[in-house]
C-alpha cells in the first residue's frame, strides 16, 4: 500500500510518531533505493525510548498491512483487472504489466481516499512535521542509515512539497507512475502512452468506485491488525 493507504488506519491516531512509523519504510526506500533497514528484527535497540518504540510500532504495522494486502483476494483480482485496462498503453516497451498494475492500484487507492474525503492530506503532513525531530534521526541511525543528512533532505522536501495532493487528478497518477518506472527503465513512456495510461486509469477508477473501501474494512477487522 502507498502512503495515504497506510495513513488511513491511523487517521484518528494522535501519536504522530506512530503515524511517521507507518510510512517510514516507504520514506526510507524513496530516499535511497539501496537502504534496507530491519529495525523490527533488532527491537532491543529501541526498547528504552518511548518515542523510538512508537516509530517501531508504526514500522511493524506497515509491514503487517503490506503483507495482508498483498496476500488478499482483492489485490489479486484488482491487479488482474487493472492490468488489462493499462495493457494498450504499454505496447512493446520494457515496463512489466504486473509491476505497473501493482503500483497503479496502490496509487488509485490513495486517489480515492482523497477524492472521497476518507483521509485529510493536510493532517497527514502535519503529523509528519511534528514527528520530524532529532529522535527520528536517532532512531534511523540506530536502524542503520549511514547518511542521515541525505534522508533529512529528502524528508524535508517530501513534507514541504505536499506531493500527494496531486493524486486528486488521474493524469497525475500516470505521471507518478512514469517517475517510478524511470528508476528502473530509461524513458519508459512516450507522451502518447501516458495519455493512454490515463484513459485506462480513469476507466479503472470508475469500476472501483465505493467498493475500494472493502479492502480497508477487511484489513481493519483482521485479528493481527487489532494487535496494534
């Protein structure tokens, strides 16, 4: 799941440090694709600091939500549907259809959470700003980040840009997908392909409509989620 989908489960959580924790794995990966942190495997490092324990609690919940989501029938069925809708935009290019459908589904869920008012993006960024402290830096250094200044630069830019607000428009989802694919393939899409991709994404959004909340409701009622 993407940033706002993870935030959905914490939308009423007053603990801004846990809110930061639930999106921190993706923030770290976006800051540097080669950073592979596993603080959940070394929790003894954080047990004497309440703030660090909140970050870790959020981190663990992120991992569990992603696991449940990717094992769900919803994920399998919806990526298959979306794949068929975006195939015309791919042509004979290098971008893998399943990979693109996987990422597109997660961005569409964020889009629907915004456009239906299920999450408040301003609140999300405010929570991250409150948690952007020296304690966060200390947590990440303990977790193994070797260039905290690089991460800080990324996080400050991420918060100030409020980029997720752009997901309100379907054409911006296609643009975001293009940027993600550029990390793996040079020039993944032409302008014409991006237009086709937007057409497919818009068609998919119409098919999902209110049913998109089913997966969130299913995850919220899962026993392992209640442990948090």
